C-alpha cells in the first residue's frame, strides 16, 4: 500500500462485512452487475436485511470499493472476487481481510507491522494493550489520526481485533495469535499484486 494513502476512520462504520461482501461478490461474478447496479439491487431487495435504505446503500458501496481494491490488475482482481464469492469459508474470510487491508491503511499497517512480526518470530502473544499502543503511536505520527477521538481509536482497535477473530487468527481470552494456513489462491493473488510484504501477517513465512 502507498505510504501516502491517508488514514480513514470509516473502518469504524464498515467493519469486517464478510457476509455482505460475499453477497456483492456473487452479484459481480454470477450476474456481472456494475457497482451501480449492485447498490440498486441490494437496496431494492434488502439483500443485507438491514433496517434502513441509507445503511443498505452505504454498506453496499463500501463492499464494492473493497472488492475493487483487491487488485489494480483486472485478472487478479476477478480471481480474488471469485474467491470471496465462491471460496471455502476460510478462504472467504482471509480474502476479505486482505481486501480490508488494501482498503484501509490502518488495517494494512496493523497487519504488516504488528501481526506479521509476531508470526515471523513465533511469538503468538498479542495483548490488547499492544494493539492500543500501535494506534497511539499513529497519533504521534499523523495529523489526521491525531484528530481521532478516544472513542474512535477504541472502536478501531475493536474492529481490528474482530477481523482477526473472524479469520480464526486470534483468541480474545488468551490474547494470542492462532496458527493459520494461507489459502494457495489468495497467496497467488497477493504475490501477483507484489504484496509479499504482507504474507507474514497470514503466517506465510516462505
């Protein structure tokens, strides 16, 4: 990810969204709908089962952005979108996490600079305070992050933690990372994007 990409606090609103992103991915792959058509379909049929039209539109657009962010190369992107649409549950969650990372710089840096080094050093310990410290350090380095409230920072910590839990990579009770095996199709997509730096974040150390 480009280091000049601004940090975006919208991750607190969008969160992991694996179920919703899979619905959107299926509309892309199975029906070849455009992003505009997807938003219309999701909203009209309430495919997410949300209470308001506003939320349906907002989250369906977010899912489209996330899928678009999977790769700048159309072939690689289509392959990864297909993986979210029809992959096994573990593949879907891992690919959705990768999409989250490529969408939000804070998620990318957390995975690359906090999670990856722990897998690489075979140190599974990841206390909540370390996640909070990572975010506090960002506050000292970036004006945009410095303007985020304590509530926003705490919510981002919760979202990052929940993403790891969703991927069966983290045990909240013991505050430790769990063994995980990166799917070969996702690994190929990551390498095709030139994103090898993030492979250790998925416990891929080769």
